[in-house]
C-alpha cells in the first residue's frame, strides 16, 4: 500500500471526532464464513438471493429453514478474526458505539464480548441491520428465541402456533425501523465512515456511507478489490480486513 495513502488513512482515523463503521461478508471471510458473492456462494444449486426471500419461505419453508440450519452449522466452527477484534478494541477505546453490520453471523458480537472481558461491551456491540441466524422469531407474533436445531416437523411458536423462522431480514422485507434510524443517525453525524468487506450493492445499508459523505465526512474503504463505493471513497485501502484493520486502528 502506498505510504502516503497509509499515513493519510491513519491521520483521518486519529483526527476523526465521530466514527461509524459498516461491514459486510468480507470481514468474516478470514473466519471461514463464505461471502455471498463467493464463486461457491450457491447452496444446493440455489442462489442466496433466491432462498433469502419471503416468497421462498412461503413456497418451501423446509428448504429455506434447512439452508439457515446449514449456515448455522457452518458458523459453529468459526471464530472472530483480527479484523473483528481490531474494530471491537477501537470502539471500546473510543467508548462510543459506531459499528453497523450487514452480517448475520454474530462474529462482531462475540469479538466485542471477548475483547471487553469484564468491562462493559456496549460500545463495541454492532447494530445488526439484517438480523442474526443465531436467533429465531415467530412469523406472526414476533416472539424471539435462541435458534434451535431443525427437527422433523417445522418449528412452531408455543404462544400462537406461527412459524418459527430465522430472525434475519429477507430480500424484499423491510429492516427494523428503529435499528435503521439509529444507523442512519450514526452515519449522518460521523466525520469518518470505515467501509469494510462489502460490495455495497444491498440497500438501504449501502446508502449509509453516502450519508456520511453527504454530511461532509470521509469514506475510507477496506477491501481486497474495488467496489461500487470505491470511486466515492476518500481512500480505498486494498488488502484483507484481518491485516489492514489492526494496522489502521491499533
Ligand atoms: C428493503 C440477511 C423495503 C439474510 C440480507 C434500492 C435500489 C436497488 C434495490 C433495492 C433498493 N432498495 C431495496 C432494494 C431491494 C434489495 C436490494 O438492495 N437488492 C440488491 C441485491 C440490489 N433490498 C432489500 O430487499 C432490503 N429490504 O429494502 O425493504 C423495500 C422492499 C422492496 C423494494 C423496495 C424497498 C433488505 C436487504 C437485506 C437482505 N438480507 N441478509 C441472509 O443473510 O440470508 S442481505 C445479504 O447480502 C448480506 O446481509 C449483505 O447485505 C449482502 C451481501 O453483501 P456483502 O456483505 O457486501 O457480501 P458480498 O459477498 O457481496 O461482498 C463481499 C465483499 O468483501 C466483496 O467486495 C469482496 O471483495 C470483499 N472481501 C472478501 N474477502 C475480504 C474482503 N474484504 C476485505 N477482507 C477480506 N478478507
Ligand atoms: Zn407467535
């Protein structure tokens, strides 16, 4: 990475009054979590965008629930990597929340709890815009539970008999308005938005860095390749999140 760029990036981080970070599947790639657009992103010949929809859940709930059960089992062996940890340490040091993720793998939350140890972890806990596969919710009454292994019969809500489904936002479903509002306010009030490991094509998440820029703030992107956001970024740091983030933030 070009020295001048690197020095400018470290200065932007050092001088920033308020920082927001938006992460995507790329930050979990080094933990062994497949990204969406990875060549192998298919499951049983289904494209994620096909399975992660309310239409697919209504049409064939077993296949969709089996996909999420498979993703949960694949996650079981994964641990937060140095990228997750560096972000957790960064927000714990600043004592001010600012981490927003599109990931449903729960690795940012684990990194926050592990890095905080006995101390409060709030500042490093992410706003999980698209939910978490580790949680289930009732399709009808919104009751929530820790996710359970999928049995022979479709899981039902003990309160209303509704379908128990993963507590994630499917394509075509709206995000939790309170969470989205908090993320938008963080982005609008930040003078630096760190964008890590996302192709920045899924909305409304992809609009958050533009809100920071629109308010006169800077975008610093960390990715192994160019994305839809690179041309509007102040700086694009090409490299793996697990290597770049500790060097940039610690
Ligand atoms: C909604 C949960 C109201 C489920 C997910 C405006 C314009 C166009 C379309 C729309 C629009 N507004 C709404 C839409 C429709 C849609 C959308 O954005 N479609 C896209 C595909 C065009 N949005 C919605 O449906 C949203 N709902 O808007 O409701 C509405 C409804 C209908 C119509 C209008 C309004 C809901 C979106 C949320 C869907 N749920 N996940 C699940 O996980 O199963 S999205 C899911 O996909 C992820 O959460 C994430 O958001 C996205 C994947 O993107 P990335 O995380 O960026 O991953 P990707 O693989 O693409 O890229 C990885 C990157 O990492 C790459 O750049 C790679 O180079 C990099 N990388 C790899 N390794 C590393 C690395 N970088 C650094 N280090 C490494 N080691
Ligand atoms: Zn219910």
